[in-house]
C-alpha cells in the first residue's frame, strides 16, 4: 500500500516502525488521528449521551436540558397559573427536579441546576463518575 493511500493511524504506525523513533511529525499525526477518532466516536453517540456530555460540561441550553429530562422519563408539571417562573419535572422513580423557567436571551442553564441534576443521576446510579 502506498503511503498516500494510508489513513492517519496507519501512517503513524508506519513512520514509527520504519524510523524506530518517535519524531515531532509522528506526534502531530498521532494527535490528529486521535481527534479524528474522537469525532467519529461522537457521531456514534446517542442523543441522550450527547446531552449528558453537555450537562457534565455545564454548557447546555434550556431547550436541550428539557429534552434530556424528557429522555430520562421526566414529565413537566408547572402547577398551572400559580407556579410563577418555576417548573417541576416529575419522575415515577427518581427525585423531582425543580427549575427556573428559561427567559428570552438566556443561552445556558444555571450551573447549580446542572449540578443538582448531576447529583441526582449519580446518586441513582444512572451515570458514573470517571
């Protein structure tokens, strides 16, 4: 097989094997190969996994946060007109999650809301700490 026809992973292995040492070029190719693998891995993740990853990074929009809760089996209950700006998500087996309704212009959910949901999911064994 020609060098130009190899993918990045094969090139890294080939150059390392042929030279017997690791050069800066092979390190850079290895990093690029790892990034390509990570992108392929992310394409295979489910929507729920991607939303959980955003939740762990505490960079999740209110719309995505609500979608994640619904994927986890929560149902929205806003108690009618007296609920004000809060909304409660109820689950049959998990603890309830109370949130502040997202108003226009807010890009991300508050960090304390992410932390509260992460604590619930960790305590119930739905996600594990690495």
